[in-house]
C-alpha cells in the first residue's frame, strides 16, 4: 500500500504493478463464493431431480416443489448478498444454466414418457443434470 | 505513439493517479463489485472513493449501478469496455517502463 500513502503523486511502475496484482488476488479470493454456490446447487439438483420421477402421489409432488422453491430462494439470496462477481462469472453462469436446462429437459422428458418410477433412469439422470454445476465448481476451484 | 516514443507516453493520465489506479485494478478482476467492497479493498474513505469514481465515470471508464438487496440500497461498480481497454493499455505501458529500466531488456 506504500504508493497509496503518496496520495495522488506519481508512483513507481514496478510497485504499481505489484500492487495491482495484490488487489486482483484479493478480488479473486472474494469471488470464490461462486464455486461453493455451484457445488451446493449441484447437490440440490442431484437430489431433487430423481425425486420428480420416483415419488408418487400429489403430496410428494407438492413437497418436492416446495423444497425446490425454498432452495432457489435461499441460494439466490446468498448470491445477491455477495459483494463481488468475478470476471466472466455472468457468462460462465449462463453456460452452466444452459447446459443444465438442456440435460434437465431430456431427463424429465424421457423419464416421464419412458421410465416413470425407474431408479435406473432417474438416479443417473440426477447425476447428469448436476454435472454442469460440478464442472463449473471444479473450474472455479482451479482459477 | 511512434516506435521511438518512451513507454511513459502510453500511460493514461486519468488512471495514473494511485487511488484511481487501485480502483481500476480491483475492478479489472471483477464483472462488478460493491462500492463498500472496493472502498475496503482500496482502503479509502467513502468520500474519496465517490470522488475518484466520479472522475472515472466521467472518463467513461467506470459504470455505477444502484439497486437494492432486500431493503438495503447497494451501489455496484464495474469497468466499461473502454475502461478495461484503457487499464490494459496502462498496465502494458507500466510493464514496458519497468522492462526498459532493467539492464539487458529493451523497450518495445
């Protein structure tokens, strides 16, 4: 922070570059919440997706719906409270959600039509639907 | 800038001021960051940050977005496309100056 103590005066280029690196690392560290967000989202998708196809009866469907809505509200609130969105996070999130939506549509569409109440479809389907979140979380961890 | 010009000519006068440089450096690593986070990261007061952000906003380098999270007002800061380009060019100029100062290295 030495050059900051000089107010608006000239700064040493090397010190300025080192300072920029430190600030950048601090911002990157504070944006690591996004990896945890994706990992938790992945767990929820992996658990809830099979429940759609395996549970029977109106009450079960209502419980799963409520659980899903509550989860979305809680995790969206968590994301909104974060002070930093890392560089490229928005674009990467669209990619994850897009991949999830495509896989999810296939799992639910084929599952309801061809494999109702068949765990051999729905459990791997849950894992497949969660895969974009885990890949995203892994990528964030590696950044 | 001609090939013979000293790399200092590539420095951006708006960004060159230390606090503004720090703000730009912090925002360069984010899509957006909350005002209070930038204030704490750069270690300046609210008023200093507001004044410097206004300068950067006037230059077209920073975008200020106001909103709410629940009932709490929030201010978000982000670099514009021009701001990101200007900061990248400024950092390149700093690197060129540093390289020129090291014996055995030539400036670009």
